[in-house]
């Protein structure tokens, strides 16, 4: 369980100001490589956080085990001054930073992973909001392309994108759900390995959610998107799976008092188990042979990754 990590990270994020320095100080205790970058654009500013967990046989140590990327996707952890407190939309950052904190402790205690793990998110406590149906969207102080620039890195061989996804009428489940795998414009089948890990960490039947071609195209093209959970797929050739933190009824991303520690813990345990198996080559995001066959029969769909 990662309850203690969640509570400590939450206490740092649930306050006005810039929490980056406090997050940096927390991880520096464990001698973990953490990078903090402040970025300002016309709609505001935020702090990007990238945490690199080295594996025993990962590329950092000149090994060949693939690297797992875990991204917390969100508009902001707060929507001040419109509302005070931690917003629903911040759960992606909370889940990823809490998981990273737990991984740092595991490394210190001698539980090392096979491959490298790169975790990235941003933390803005005063993000704007924007109109959206059925409930308002959390806006963002920076463009989606900027998020991809700082959060999606070439070293990531597969990516889990964690995003609060309560503001819809598609997923009617309190907990979390995973998406089909997306790779270079193709929406592939849901990974059986990820479904198995979800069953193991929840003790329940796995929950998935549907996505459309619109959802995997870049923001800014004038087309409706479910939310930004799969936007990392527009900036990489690696497979991407969305991990959606969900609710039975639509809840606005800018709503406060929503965060559920049990949900964040479930997601965190799922991320850690995926990281363990991925480094041991026991968790595949997609069928590589079938993907080659798709390309051979139907050609590339990379044009869907471009803003037109």
C-alpha cells in the first residue's frame, strides 16, 4: 500500500503557491534523480517534475532492459482563486508522485527494479477552468504541446498516462479504468497483461473504457476529445495506455473534496506492479507481430498524430 506516501504528497500539493521546491527536497533525501522545471506561458505558469528511478539492468547502467514511462496528466492541482483546495483534476499528479515516492523508498530499502522508470507530471496550484459538457474542464496554464515536450521523453519504451476522468457519462465506475493501447495512430486491443495486473491489484473484474479516433488526435484541431489522457500518444512512437481515475457520475475536474485515497492507492499499486513485470518482460502493451501485420496490410496512421 502507498497510503503514507499519498498523505505526505497530498499535504504538499494541497496549498497555494509553488510546491516544486518542497517536492524536490522530499526526494533529495533518497538520492533520487529529480528534475524541476518552471515554465510560463500566456495562460499562466507551472512546475514540471521528472523523477528517474534507475533499474539494475536499465539503460542508465548500460543495460538493455526497456524503460517504462509513467505520466501524470492534468490541467492543475488547484484552481485558485476560483476555488480553494485540491481539485479532482490533480489526482493524476498525486498518483504519480506518490508512486514515485514509494519507488524511491523501495530502492533505498534494496528492492531494485530491472528496468529504468521515468515518472513525469506538472503541478500548478492556480490553473484556469474552461467550459465543457457535461461538466466544466480544468484548463491549463500551458499548452498540451508543452506538456508533451517536458513529460514525454524518447527513453520511454511504453507509457502509462494517468489522468482524472470523472467529467463524463462514459465511465460509470468509481475506481479506475484502462484504455486500449494506442500506438502511432492505431487503437489496438486492450493488453491482456494489464488486465491481469488490474485483476490482481483490485481483486475485482477489470474495467476498461472506450476511446475514439478523435481522442488520439492532437488538441487544438477543433475536434471533440474525451479528455487529454491519450495526448502523450501524439508525441511518441511508443505504445501508450490511459489509466483513468473515474466516478459513477460526472464530476468536474475543478471540483474540490473529491479525491479518494483508496482510488489513488489502487492506481499506485497497479503502476508499481506494471513496472515490476515490464522490466522482466512479463508485461506487453501490444502484440508486436500483429502490429507489423497491421502496418503491412493497412499502412501507417502516423498522420493522426499531427496537428492539421
